[in-house]
RNA sequence: GGGAGCUUAGCUCAGCUGGUUCAGAGCAUCUGCCUUACAAGCAGAGGGUCACUGGUUCGAACCCAGUAGCUCCCACCA
C-alpha cells in the first residue's frame, strides 16, 4: 500500500465525522456511569462561526473527548440562542432592503419573517462546528425558543413573580432610539468621545442684570429643564438660593435648588436639572418634587413637550440650539471636553436615558448564594483572577431590567385590563379568569397582552437546566446537572455566567457547573480584536480547508492560557499542520515495518531498552498531562504532548528501534511500538481527533463503532521509572557529544568510530543504543586515558574518540581550554558562596550539600580537562 | 474616580513553596545537510540588565515599597 508522504485532511475529516455520527458515538443517555456534562454557550442562531467560537469550542471538544475516553458518560449539549435584539435587528435590516418597514407589519407578520430568517440561517453555525470536529450530541440540539424551552422561560417568570422577585416599575432605563427598546446596563458600552461643554447663562427671575451660568454637554435637554442646582456650600451662589431662573429660549421659570450632589469644581459648579433625561437628575427630581418634562420621543426626536424643534432629531437640535442660544446671547463659551457616552451594544447609537415602565427582577436576595459559592470555590474560576470582578459586580448588583420593546423573543406573560391594572398568568385564559374574579364584566377583548419580550439572557440563564427540560422532568436533569465545565468568554461573565449560577441555585439548589474556564479574546497580530468591520478575521472555514481542522485546533491552543488573549497568527495553524504531518510520517515509518516483521529475529538489546524507556517516558508525560488538564493548563498539556511525540517518540524512540536498511524487525519490538503508538494516539486524540482516528484504523482493523478511537480507553497511569529516565538523559548527552565530534570535524555519519570510556559511574544500559545510533565499532571501558582523542565528559565519565586522519588538534586544544576556563569560573562562584559564613550558617543542609557537590564535581572536572590537555600532542 | 492584572530571548509565553528543572519552552533567526518516515524535515548555533529604583534575606525573576508603561473590569461628574 502506497501512503502519501503528506497528510491530506480533506477527505479524512468528512469521512470520520460521518463515521462518528453513524455510530452515534457522541450520543449520551443516562446510565450507570458517572456523567460529564458540558453545555455549549449557545451561539446566536443566525450567527456564523468566528475565531472566538473556534477557540471556545475547540477547548470544549477537547475536554469532552478526554472525559469520554476516561469512561465518563460524556455529554456535550449543543444549541443556539434566539438572540432577541441581534436577530431582530438583522431581520429589520433585511426587510428594509426589501422596502418593508417593521412598523408597517403586524407583530405576527413580522414574526413570520423572523422565523423564516431563523430557519434559513439558523444552524449554519452548528454545521460549521461539525467541521471543527465538535463531538456534540446533536440529537439534543436545543434552541432557546423551542416550545418547551419557551415554556420554561415563561414558567420561570411566573414563579419569580409569585415570589415577589419580579415587579413592574417606572425607572430611568437605557433607551436605544434605533432599536426602540430598553437595554440593561450591561448592554451599554461607554466610549470616550471628544465633545463640547457649553456654558449657558440663565437669567434670574425678577432681575435684569443677574445671570447664572451652567455647563452642559447636552444643550438640547435644556428643553426639559425644570430646575437649576448648585452645591449648598458653594459661596458663589449662596445669594441665589430660593430664587428662580429662566430657561433660555423657553422663558420657563424654574427653581434654583441646592444639593450636595453638585461638584463645585466641575464646569461652573452649577447644574441644570432635566429629570426626564438623566438618571441623576431624575433622583434630584424625586427628592425635590420637581416637574418632569419629557421632551423626547422614543426615536430620539423632540416631542411636543419640548415646545421648540418638535420632530427634529436630538443631534440636529444640539447644533441648532447652540446657534440659537448664541444668537440670543446666552452662550457664554464652548470648551473642548472628553466625556464618556453610552452606546448601544447592538445598534451602536447613543443611548438615551429614558423614563419608562419596565419589568425588573429584584436581584438582591436571589444573587446571594451565587456570590458565596464562587468566593468559597464551590464553583471554580480559571483563571481565579476573575473572582474579583465577579465579586465586585455581585456585591453591587442592581435590579435587572428584563423587558425589551421587541417582538422576537419570549413574550411577557402579563395582560393589561381597561383600567390599566395587570395580571400575570401563563395564558390569556388564565389572565382573563383573574380579571373576571375582580370584575366579571371583563371579556377577552378588554384585555391586552404586554407587547414586550424578555431580555435574551432571561432565557439563557436557564440553559443548563432547560436543555434537560429540568423544569418539567427529573430523569435527565438529575443525572446531568450540575454540569462539569463551562467554557466561555469573560465578556459575558455578568450577562450570563453569574445569572446561570443565580438561576442554578434558585431552581436546582446547587451550582450549574463545577468549573468555569474563561478563554481570552482572539486578536490579530497587532493586538486588535478580530472583527468583521476591521476585516482582520480569517474565515475559520477557509483556515480549516487550508490547514486541516486538526491543524487549526492545534494552532488555536498553542498559545492560549486561560484568560489570556490569543494573538492569532496563521503561522500557528501552519505549525499545527506540520505537527499533523510529523505524526503522519511517523505512522508511515512504523507501517512500513509491518511487512518486515520476522518472528525468527531476536530482539536487539537496543530496542528492548528503548521500549522500556519509551514506556517510562510516556508515563511521566501522562502524569504531567493529567495534572495540566486538572488545572486547565490546556496549552501546556498540548506542548507536553507535542514534545512527547516529536522529541521523544520520533527523534529518539523510532530512531532507536529502527532496523538497519533492508533488515527485518523482530515481532516483540514491532508489537511494543504499535502499543506505544496507540497510547500516543489516545492522548493526541482530544487535540487532533481526525488524524488520530485515521491512523488508529490504519494500524489495525477495528470493530465498527466500538472500535473507534474516540471511545477508546484513556491510558492508565503507572510508575514512570525515574531512574531509567535519568540514565536516558545521560545517554542523550553522550549522543550529543558524539554528534558534535562528527560535526566539528566533518566526520561523516557513515564512517564508523570507536569509543573508549573511563567510567566513574559505569552504566551500560544504553550502550547498545550508543553503538547503534552513534555508528560505533564498539565501546571499550578502561582506566586508561588514551591520548590523541576527542573527548567529552558526561556525569563524571570521560569519553574518548580516537583521532581520525585529518584532525584539527589546535581546535581541540582551544575547545578544551575554553571549557577549562568556564569550569574554573564556575568553581570560583561556588567557592565564594561556600566561604560566606552567613550562607554556611543559615542555608538548609540540603542546599549546602548541593553546593559542596558542585564544588567537588567542578574540581574533578578541572583535573580531567587539564589531564586531557596534557595528552594532546 | 475605584479595582484587578501585566512587564522574562526578535515574537508568544512558562517559571507552582525564595535555593539543581533557575534563567527556560515553542516559534522565528543563523550555519550545515534533499541521510532510504517526514525540507511541512534533520543536525547544530546564537540570542535575556527577568521594566526601573530601593528594601528584606546568607541567597530575589520570585517577597515588600515606590516609579514608569501597557491591558482589562467597574462607576451617572453635568
């Protein structure tokens, strides 16, 4: 059979993914095994795969595949999020392109479009995840608007309402004038912008000469002014307390009040108060019973209450009113000013603080267990530094505004009667019954359901429960919940992670996941966040086509410790691809031996030792690997595996057991090599599932399905034999010594050499390999020190390779002299330490001991080198 | 304004309890090799004031204080 010298992932990947699906190897149902569960952070239903997903899902797949191999009943639940505002925005945009305005459509007609869009684009991302190799149980794919899931969201609302945790209230909320909806605080992004601070003077009522000057960045809100406020301690304005000011352009008289809230140092120390359009002003308004003038419409235009500029956009008005103020002589000056302005996360328009009736969740009590159990490490954060931010947020948690003025989502189960009262109920019939209990005359046509939907996160916070229909049946949720690990981005720690923990304690009485692994942000080489608008993000599908899914997986994991941003560079994928190719070629070599196996050939000593060592080495790395996984040091686990394969297995082991060209191989060595290779494939599998599965089946016939590598048993941990590993290190040093002699003196590898050893610590374990790999005639042990030889020292043993024909004796002398000088310098530093009385008196015995050993070793080495120098002639 | 974190080789980062894993890894670079698994490879080599300043200690990349720079999170200074 001819195997190509380069690994070709394209056909392999599709073949094995189909195989895994066909044999339902990712399927999980409860059984007697211990469960290991991961729920996917559901991507937006109409989203496409980006690099962040790649990183995130590669890690999840890695964890779940390893757990599966370790005998857990491993389940990775996939699904998508309806992403109410994001999806609705996309649908609105698409309709606009077709010349349809949302406002022209009925709710039902709009939802029909939205579902159509969802069915068309929904699940693309899940198909893309399959390309990556994601081992999800696809039969369980959930959507946050599935019928049952929808029900659980509504039931959760009803439950919290009954518990008095949900209330409706008029609050200052963040209003998105483009999407025409309220946003939670977390959906507002503050950006520093260069703006202007306008100083505007207001006349004092009853005086023609007196003025008071305020400073504002939003002059258009002057239309909503109902007071002027100064600090009571501010001596500049004492004389104005209790007087009234006249709002420019409008001529409205407003009170001048005094409150500590005003900073005397900022601006003029004098603040205009617009209770309807600023959260702080709103509080002042409540405190001083001020009039509330709501001068802005939902879309950011001026309302009739503003009196002037009615119907104009808020930003046009800003320009216009400044001109008018200036013309009327009210503008004192304009300063450049940097301030922070809130933008909508989704639509990127400036948020308008707006007074409105919204639904809220009272978070104070609900969140308590969620705070405590992260702080006491019941739920562990990786890296733990995020506990700080979490605590900070949880300790200052505010009520959660959960209503959104959108159509796409879970509709709020509240109905309003003709008198404005409301009832919360699961269905309209139930609501009607509640109304009729109070007033039998009310009919269905008298009541109307709240038009708003719930915040997306009000559904996704139930994800770890509701994917198992945990609100309705126990069989699955009691088995799979709490889940094992959650892999997500720190950006959604408050949006999602914290709230899932809260819901978990509220509805299951325990944590939703044991570990939270926070990935970093995938950035480009210059450290910029990858984004569509910058165009700096490669298409993951293209990448996988180019480097193979395994190559990209390795590339993603090579340099991404938890919580650290990943500076992505395609060369990482290249390295991943090269690694895949290396493994492939190791396989080709081993496969090539199969037909050379000869039962009559006796196993060479060199191979016997090599096998023993390789097994020990494997065990040592396996121990590290398991430890790295436990600590979520994913990139270190990968690097250990990388070195195990490349350095230990390929560079050393395979060379040690490789039979001479054309020679046969003994059966024992071949079998052992296959066994080692299989173990290596197992630990590689979570990183590179496709390639390893391919080789696994090339190695031998496997039972259909059950013989798949992804359900093979993770290698058992055993003693590593550290003594042998130590001897091996010594062996490699001898080999390096020999290679250097050849290299420096241009002695071809083909030329056989002989070697003599004056051994202080004779150990012949690896001699057969030294002869084999070093291409030596022999190794002779003697107490003699042969002259005219190349020499090197390893662990107190002196190695001599007699000069061959054309030798540079001077060069050899210089080399020895350099080494001598270095060793003398080293000795000097050690002796300086040892002659320091305070060191000798204070350092622990063990440290002292090693220093003394260093000293004696250096002394004997110096003696050896000097002696060798004297034998050169 | 408050908080957290970071600064170690050209790049990305390890360095866990202060001392034999103590100055490391991978990549990149340079040199020599198409050696019958692999040039997507092999054999070697160079490269660091551990941000800076001081302190503690017999001993500091590591602990403490300060300084500088960078990053992130939180917060309504108009």
